[in-house]
């Protein structure tokens, strides 16, 4: 989120400092791409967290079964 705010702030500075319209549009497209990439990474991160949770549960079950079988 900080990256998006920083990029937006930089874009505003460039616009205020008189950068060309082409540069501003290029920066805007880069910002849009970064936002899309960040959204995709958040989704991927959520999926990985879910997989991790499932694996942790399986591991706990295996450890418990082994502990119970030793007793």
C-alpha cells in the first residue's frame, strides 16, 4: 500500500513540476500495473496462507498420532 501511495505522490510531483503528458501517462500506466500486480500478489499470498494452515494441521495430527502410538 505504501508503494502505491509513494508512486501516486511521485506522479503528482512530476505533474506539478511540468513533466510531459506522455511521461505522466506512462507513469500512470506503471502505477496501474503495480496496483494490479499487488492485487495478484495479495491473492496469491492468501492462497499460500491457506495451504500453510492445512499443512500445519496435518503436521500436528501426525505428531499427535506418533506421540500417542509411543505411549
